[in-house]
């Protein structure tokens, strides 16, 4: 499903084709191939070693389960609030608030994900893709992200936000006919149903879901998916401690909770707040990804709303058979202060469970001071 966008309502109740991503193919190869383990001695870190480690990260590794949980069945990279502006005369993106280079952090996010070698099933963006809904802003972010999705073999899911404009969103991101109805849709990611729900209100920044949308969502959820569903929307159904952001929250959340009750929705992914947070809604875990453009300071002095030019991050969403785990990943280049290389992991995999505990869990004797 490389570069695939959601099938829109009303046809969205029928999930798109279930196409195996590179991530699924890699996990299948791991389960079918028994690989020999080589015990290697730790070596000094070098440029050659780091290059080999990066190359090996993309290849199927040994099928050794060292903990209590088998590998995740799906991995989603969750990003939000890119807030691109239109293009300047020199071809570069205009700076947000004349200060924020929105393009650089998206480039950095894509570079980090590609360099990781992780088998990512889908890239999911939860809204506010363009700050003013400008068509050229959508085209610029689309070209950056689609190229990375293609290289990673990942599906691509775009979700509407309050800064987005529905017609341009459709024509430029979804490559479909433009109109102003809510942009709701379904993408089947190897049996995991990803539902995008448009909570935007044209001309406003708060969130709403119409009765027609709730009816559509109820119909979609009436048929369980093989690996359950993930609901992606811009306005998270969570409280916020920032007074001004409460004005812009999702309205009438009880109606949405009623539709979700008893469904196969396993996680709700959102954005909008510009800081990472988690909570529970209708008994379903909610995870909010911070913005890639700038971060709102959740620890600012009372009654202030402050945007910071740092602290940008994305989330990784690991879907297991019985739970969903959300991990926050900072964007940027940082000094490595400690590291265990792939050769060390090889050594641990070759040991028995008891010997692994002795080798890695047991406290090492400390020299006398």
C-alpha cells in the first residue's frame, strides 16, 4: 500500500486491498527462516562497524524471542501538525511565524525513520498538514513524505486538522476530486484497520463530529477487522490542562464514546495539542503525537500558552496481539553516550535464558573507590 491514501466515505466502509508491506514481508521471513547464531566478541566502535550495523538492521534477524512478548504484528509511525506554509519565490517553504522551518523537521523525521531500518507498516499524520490550506504547501509536504514512504514500503495515511482545507487536502494529498465534505476514510494495513475521522469545522479551530459521520463510523465498526481497528483523528478526546486549548477541544465527546463502546478499536491516535500526552477515552487508550513544527509548553506558567522552537518528536506505535504500545522519539542529532552493538545482541541471543540474566541483568561488580 505504498503511498496509499484512505478510501473516502461513503465507500470507506469497505476497506481497501490488503497489500503486504515490506514490514510484513520481513516479519514473515523471520518466522520462516531459521538462522544460525554467531557469538562474537565485543569490538571497538568504528565507522565500519556502524555502517555494517545499519545495513544489518534492514535484514531479517534471528528468530529468537528473549522476552515474554513475541514481536509486534504492526508498526506505525505517528506524526502530527507539520503546519507547512506555501512556497517562497526561491522555492523554499515560508517560515511559520517567520521563525520555524517546518520543512527541516519533516525531512529530519523521514531521515531518522529511514535510517532506523525499522520495518514500518504505515506513516500516519494526524492533521494540520498545512497551516493555511495552501495547495503548494500540501504538494511540498506530500513530495517529501511520499518519497520516504515509497523507500520504506509503508502505507501512507493523511488525516484532516483544523488548519487544513478540505478541497486542497483532497486534490493535493489524496489526489482525488476536490469537494468540501468531511474527509473520512479507511485503510487496511495488513489486517489492521486504520480509520481516519475528520473532526475539523470549516472556519473554526475546535473539533466536531457530525451525526452523519457517527453513523458512518458505526457502520464501519459493525464488521470487526482481523487485527482490530485504530482510530485516527486530529482533536483528541482528552482533557488538557491548558485553559485556552480547552476552547478548541473536540465537542460532544459522549456521542463518539457511545459509537466506540464495544467496538474493535484498540487505540485512538490524535494531534492538535502540540505536545505528547496519553489518556483513556471510552475505555480505549489515547495517544497524542507532538507537532513536528513547534512544541507547546505543557509546563508553562499558569494561564499562558507558549510555543517553543524545540522538543519536536514523533511516536512509534507497536501493535501486539493483546496491546498497543506508544513510544516517543525525539527529532534531532544527539551525542551517543552508551551503546550495545548488533554483535552484542548476537551473543545474548545465543545464550540460554538463565545465562542471559547472568550476562546482562546481574549487577557488575564495581571497583573500589
